[in-house]
C-alpha cells in the first residue's frame, strides 16, 4: 500500500507541481473513503484500497500517458515482495 501511495504522490506532483503538492492529502482521502487510516484499513478491505489507489494513479496525467503507451503505472504485490 505504501508503494501505491508513494507512486500516487509522485505522479500527482507531476500534475500540480512540487510547490503546490499536498502529500498528506491522499492520507485524508483514504481516511474519508475507508473510515480508517491507511494502515488501519481492515484486511477485508485491503484489496479495495489497492484498487482505489490504482484507480487514482491511473487517472493522473502521467498515469494516462503511461497507459496510452502501454507502460505499467505500478508493480504488483508479488513483484515487490516476491509472493511472500
């Protein structure tokens, strides 16, 4: 999940610029959407949280460009942790 949040912030920074970037905003959005902080989302909602973040990433300017070119916007859990 941290990987996805970091990727979202990286891509969003490209949209709004470093000086206007609010890195904490995504944490508040997650808390509002899931009624819990990102690290306290129940395990049953983990997949929904991942899909939520992936959708947010895909809808950034860089995310749309990458998808159009056939590039991945994020790695899967297995790619990061080797299926552990």
